[in-house]
C-alpha cells in the first residue's frame, strides 16, 4: 500500500463558498444600512461579478446565502430583490453583526435591549418560580464574584455576563435562552453597547443584581420579572450614547 493511499481523504476545496462569505458580508452591510433599499433589485450578476472580482458562480452562491438569511428574494426572470426588514433573520450572525456594527444612532441596540429585557424578565420569573436551593446558591455565587471584582475591569464585565447566563440557563426555557444569549453576547462585542460610564454605576449595578437575587430567593415571580426588566433597560438607557440636541 502506498503512502498516498493512507493519506486522509481531503474533501474537495470549496473556493467559491469561501469567496462568497466576503461577498455576502459586504452585500449584507449595504442592505442593512439602506444603501440598497428594501424592494430594490441588486445589480445583475455581470456587474456584481466585475465589482467583487469573482466568478458568476460565486455571485449566484452569494445570492442563495443572502436568501437563506432572509435579506433578499430571488425570482427567476426578475432578479434578486431586497426583502422587507421584517423578513430578515435577525439572529443570523452576519445580519446581527451588520446591524450592530453600523448602528450609529443606537436604535438597533435600543430594540435589542427591549427584546432582551423582556426575554430575561420572563426567564428570571421562571427561575424564581422553580429554583432549587442549589440553583439559588449558584446565582448567589455569581453575584458574589461580581462584588469581588474591580469595577470597569474585564473581570467585572465577565462576571456580569456569567450572572445573566446563569439565570438564562436555570430558567429551563431553551428557546428564550438561545435567543437572548445570541443577542447579548454579540452586543457585548460592541463598544456602543458597553457605552459610557455614569455616576454611581458600580453601586447601582450591584444593587440591581442584588434585587434580582433577593426576588429569586423569596420566590417572588412578579418582582424577579420586574427588577430584571428594569435593570436591563434602565442600565442601557443610562450608559447609551445620547446624540447632541439641535
């Protein structure tokens, strides 16, 4: 048996797909920023192929990927049309990244905070209703770790993330956890989401997390829901970029 016959059978190279990733990323950005408006047709394959320096095969593959993300509608004889924003798959990594990275007014982050606040509110209520003593200990430990970290440090921010992920996990609501986690972790990569410091931020952050733990501890579903929602939406409003007034 020759050495070549023992070699691992590598799959065929998929150069077109790799090239299409860059094409899709750029076109997605043009779409979500409105540079190619809803209802507008993308340029034909020829001009797109020339613009990106790729084959028409890559352009066709890119159009299929954009369609899978809900960004476009591909119709034979008509072309590729930008879909309504309500049809976009907002949880797709390419779509949510393009939205957040180009969110100069913070409008998308406003929407994200409202959605996240409502999801995590429901999950906090679920934890309050059904938590076990061991699960309460996990949440209390996550809060204690936050207290031990210096504010405005990476370790404090990570401890804050762990606290929220712990509540999500213990809610046993897999769908809400999956959606909220995707939104939250991607937003964490944005400097706009991390925002600006505000007066008494460290104290208020710990106080609000403490209120969440206390509500969960006494199994107060309504309070757990309320304080989680108020914390997420309120802290975002305090740290968000405020455009100057005319």
